[in-house]
C-alpha cells in the first residue's frame, strides 16, 4: 500500500480502477482481433481461389510500417512491430499451414531471424546446411527458406551466394539481426564455470571478454551455438557462448550479456521463395551477372546504374565454377524491376554482360529497423 498523503501516491481504490481500465481495453483488443481474423480468413479464401501465395512480404512491410507510424503514445514503436508481426503470423495460420525451412539447429541466430520474419504461428523446419534449405524449398516441401547472406564483420556467406547462382528460387525478403553473444549456463555465476564451448566464430567474437573475465576456463569448439547450449544444460561447470534465445530454449541463465568484442556486428538474412516480392516504393533488387574479359568492362557495366541514379548497396565477386579464373558478380541496389529506371539500367547492364539474372526483389529493411 502507498504511504498516505505522499504526493502522487495511488491508493488501492485507484489501483483497482486502473486495472479495470486495462481489463476493458484487453476485452476490446480481443474483440478487434477476432474481427481482424475474419477479414484475414476471407482474404485467404480469395488467395486460394486464385492460386495466390499466402506470404506477401510487400503487403506485410506496408502494414508494419503503417502501424508503427500510427504509434504516437507510450507504447514503444519496436513493440508495435513485434506485436503486429505475431498478429500477421496468426492470421497467416488461419489461411494455411505455412512451412519455412531455415539453417538450423534450433535456437541459432538464423532461427531467430526466421521468427522475426514469420512469427511463431508457422511451421519452422531446421536444416543442417544452406544447400538443404534451398533443396527443401525447391522440392516444394517448404514454401520459404531463411539463410544468412552476409555479416558486417566477416563479409559474404559464400555457401548462400553459390546456391543463389544456380537455384531457381528468388529472394523475397531480408532481415538484419544484431549479433549479441552472451555467456549462458545452468550455473549460478561465472565463478563456477570451468569450460566454455561454442561455435568457433562465437568463441572468436567473445575471445577478449573470455580472456579477461574467465582466464582459467578452458575453451572448446563445437558445431553450433545450439549444441553448446545443450551441453551447458546437462554438464556441470559448462557455459556456452550464444544467444538469449538459446538460453531460453535450454532453460539456462544469462550470466553476462553482449560479451562480443564488436558492438556493431550484424548479420543479414534473406527469405527465399518461388517469386520475388511486389513493389512497395521502397525496395531492393538483387542481380547476378558476368562480364566479358577486357579492360574496363566492369566499370562500363556498373555505369548502367550510375547513369540512372541508382544506388548500389553491395557488390561481391565469386568464382563462376565454369572456367578457371572466371567470376560472376552479385549486386544489390535500391529499386524494383517494375520501375522504369531500373528496367533501363538492367538493359544497359545486359549490353556489357553475357549473363544477367535477377535473383530477387524485396522490401528494403534498414538495418536499425530489424
């Protein structure tokens, strides 16, 4: 009970009134969610009649941006997006049982990226390799896939680029996930930890902190952060370096947060599908191309974008695997293939390149908004 007479104090009667107000709001929210679900179910019937895809990343991005912009009160904008991500996920589950393959195992960063992209009301299917994610979607055993494509510190994920080069699948979405490494364990404090295990990259990212804070602990590499968390849950004295999601999945305590050396370490993931996303007005396109073997040809090819005022956000080279010392280039740029200036740029690119393939178009997601 609040102390009587204290300025701003809330008595029990006022507390009961506030709680009654929350209960009334909750009842209204449930009523409106039921109404929204009826609209979603009708839209699902419309899509089914016309053979349309259930997952519509362009429409979802528009919805999330709109509801976030509507938030002008006390509820945080990031919280609004998280709430509506789950509302959309539940609505999709009313339309169909959506299956999404991802690079597993569970409780990894790719698992978290899949949850951020699709919510919890869909069927997530962990796969052991990037190639298996592609294969599962190509065979129709999953409607979509989620794989990492680049890291702000380590660069491109070459396995993903190699699969994109030869797959009929298209990139239809993206998500950025800050890499937050934590010391997680069943032990009560770091003092009781004698062994720290994790994926080699996670151990490397946390190496400085581990040397400084746990100089006596032995380090051991394992196949994944999820496997490290599993070991920490069953072996005394063992801690893992991994995500908060891994800690939650295995019932572990987070003994120390954000122990990675780089605070700006972020991984970008892509969503795979059978077609790219519709235009939203704020989009990105991904293309792969090869160039002829003569001086200055790459500069000439890229001038097709510069002449249209199109901003390239990324370019990577990879061996073509068709002939020794020949390469293909992966590029992301702002815009959508339905835009006239993008069409002109791609036509200009084809004038200089023997091979050009559009591998995706999707709503642009700023790294800080993921």
